[in-house]
């Protein structure tokens, strides 16, 4: 992996190790401890699917990202941030939405650890270095289009459920089936995740430095999120509670495209040769892989 001077300090390494250990323990408990989850029947298959993805993909991805980030890898740092974003989203939803169980304080600890570690990691990032590494290599327009499409599609889906229920003055049917007063996923998506994806898409079109960091984080996040929802839908279908083939196919495409763009992003961050560095220096004003020849905006933008 490529190298940068930015790496997590000791406290972030320690907090990430704690997240790894607690996440593995919490997901194993969720899968093996029958009766731990006391949520509605329609929610249980989704929790089991989420636990499988977190244990099989989220935990290893965070461990690999941390390993290379500590060594000064720029790619490793972005993967580490993306995996932290997945953990933050996942454990926030567990802490805020699940019916109280014996692991409640573990979920709260994971939520807090993920939040502070992620925010501090973002603040330590070097967006200029990330953009310089990606200049001339990243499929910028395609990545921007994917993030915008994801944001608009899911926002439309959630609002199509929430707005009619709001006009009727009653909760959506999915809330009743899940026996929840409100859907934390709707809150996190509509208030944070989807606006962040849309803003990043716009910034990426305008070549803002921070967009190049956030794009990598969101590609990791949406790939793992797609896998999680895919696993949830498959479990629902297995138990006869939903999960139609169209939904499974949709999230399969979301994950596949996100993975392909994520791989392209990481490949674009490969170390440059001396001649490549010189070429990228001239490419900073001649455009990137999308070839539209705009100049790099100033950091004041």
C-alpha cells in the first residue's frame, strides 16, 4: 500500500483494537446466544444478517486498514476510516434501536469508541495528499455519479414511506411490524449519511480536496452496507418474512458497483514513480481520469 506521513496516534490504535475485540464478541454473542435479541420477529433475521457481515467483513476490514494505516499507508488510512464509518453506523443503530438486552452497554461503548475514533481520524487526514495521489487516475465522474445515485435513490425510498404516513398522521407500516416508535436508520440516513454522500458527489465534481477523502470512506461504507442489507434480505427470505429477489438483486448491484469503484479508488492511490509524480504535477491542472481539464481549486474553496 502507498505511504503518507499521516497515521493514527496510539490512543486511536488502542480504541480501534477495542472496537475490534468488542465487535467480534458482540456479533458472536448475537449469533450464538439464543434469546439475546428480544426484538420483533421481522427484525431478528436482519440482526443475524448484520452480525454475519460485521464479523466476516467489517472486523477483518478494520483490522487490515489499521495495520497498514499504522505503517503510514495512505490507502490503509482511508480503508481504516471507511471501516470505522461502517462500525459507527452499525453500533449507533444497535445502541439506539434494539430492545434492551444484556449487551446494551457494549453497544453504547462501541458507538462511542467508533464515533470519537472516526471523527479524530477524519480531522487528522491530509486531503491534499489524497487528492494529489488520485489526480489523473480516479474515475471521478463515475464515482460522483454513483454516490449521487445512491443518495437520491435511498432518500426517495425512505421519503416515499415516511411522507404519506406523516400526512395520514400515523406511523409507517414497517414501524408497526418492527414494534419501534421511530426508525433510527431513517434518521441516520436522511440526516447524515445520504446528505454526506450527495455533498461529496457535488464536491468531487468540483475537485474539492476533502471530496477525495470522503469518497473513499463512503465507497467502503456503501459496499459493506450493501453486503449487510443483502444478508438481511437473504435471511428474511429464508424465514419467509420478505426479502424478494428484486431487493436482493438491487443490493447485490449496489455492493458490486461500490466494490468495483472502491478497488479502482485504491488502485488509483498506488505509489507513483518519479516520472509519474512529474506527470501528476502537470496533470493537476490538466484534469483527472474524467478528462474535463479543470484546474484544481484553491484550499480556500
